[in-house]
């Protein structure tokens, strides 16, 4: 079950951690081909997670972020890591479903703890929505790929890109206020609830990022109205959010809609046009099912639907008064900060 080329490395890890070379039980939890290998193991009657990272990435940064989060109590306890062997052993979390109503309170408190940690190491890549705020050849490549993909009707493509330019022009002027961030929380299975505590797992993408990126990624799954938004942000900030915080949070949610539409629609098309006449579920219904684990992004149809519901939600939002008010509020906040004496 353990890949033969990793057998010696796993044996070293078991011996260093537990003083044994074999486990009592092992179960393969690997999600799909190409994923990092994950195994539930039992040693001394206790459950642990053995993870073998097969994807490229900086394991020193990955493990440093994971350990810092574990020490702060927001990630499972780390018993062993080897950056050279790309292996880790942590406590195993037997997850149960976390209702969205409870997640509204638990997740922002966990993020507040995470974001208060000492700075995480930097990284040359960014797989979060704030990628859209980083000018350069890679961003231009993404925009051109989306522009030429034909995955949306031409008028919709122009509208999305115009909206992007409008929001980016405002948000890019802000102090990014970077904090230690998980950066992969658009996936519900990276937040595990054991019935008592919430744990964040899979720290490959962790680095310093705008605090609103983590907040927006989760909120786009579980925050469905302004009342829930108030609860969510109050738990994060420890007090009722002010209008500037609400506006900045709202704009980051729109940036996330743009990013996932641009990223998933071309990925899903595989060179063939998407049938835009086909009905898709409402955004809220799709995200409710996604949060509940009823929808997976492992197949092309699901990716296409994921990209479309993000675009349709953005298309709706950008026609609302709040969208324009948020742009105005954040612009005013930027101007006032630039006028403050040094």
C-alpha cells in the first residue's frame, strides 16, 4: 500500500516517532490519482495521519507553516516531518459534519488565531484570488487565456474583465495587510470538525496574504446574507465590523468570484465550448451542497458548473447598489489613509 520507493522513508518516520517499524492498521485515504498520498494508520491503539507529498512544492515552508498552526491549536498535532523525504505524521481527525450555522461562528475565530501568528515564509506562487491583484506576466497570461478561451459569451467575457479592472484599480491601491494565511479554504475538506474543535489541514499553499482572502473563500460557501455576514465578521474582529471592513470584505468576495470563474471555466472547457443554455443550480444551492460534501470538483462537468455559478453570482452582485457603495467606501478609505501624516 505504501509506495515502494517511500517504504524506507516511512519506516524511518515510524521508528523516529514511535520506536516501531510497522503499524497495526493502515487505510489508504488518497483522494484520486495525482493527489498527495494519505493514510490513516494505527500505532499503539491510536490513530494518526501519514502523509506523503508527491506534488512539487517547498516542504520546508509547508512544514514550518503547519507546525506553527499546530502549536497555535488550529492544526492537528505534528509528530514527525521530514522535508527531505516529504513525509509527515500528525494526529488523525475523525471528522463529522459542521453545519453552516455553526461554521459561521467557529471558522472566523479559528482564522483570527491563525492570522495573529508570526509571519509565515514567503512563496513565489499564489493560488488564491489575490493573484488577480499581482501585476505581471503570469497575471497577463491568465487574463489572456480567459479572454481567448471562449468559455463565456463575448459580451459576458467583456463584462467580467471590465468588472475586474474596476475592482482591481481600487483594491490594488490598498495596503495588503499581509497575515499568515492558509490560502486553500475554498475546499471544505480542508476544515475538519471533530465534534468539539475545528482543525485546518493541508498547508501546502500557506504563506503571507491579505487577511480577507481566507475570510472571503470561506464566506462564499457559508455566508448567505448580511445578517450572517455581521455574525461572521464580528466573530473574526471581536467586535462589530465597521463600514470600511464590510466594504473591503465584500470586494474580496467579488474578487474570489472573478478568480474562480476565470480559473475553472477554461479548465473545464478542455477546448470544447461550454453549453451556456444548460441550466445550472443557484449559487446558494450549489455552495450548500459543496459544503455538505455532496458535490466534488473532480470531474469536468462539476468544474464547469463551479465556474458558471461564480460568474452568475458576480454578474448579479455587480448590478447591486452595494457593489458600487463598496467601491466608493474602499476608495474613500484609501484616500483618507494616503492623507494621514507620517
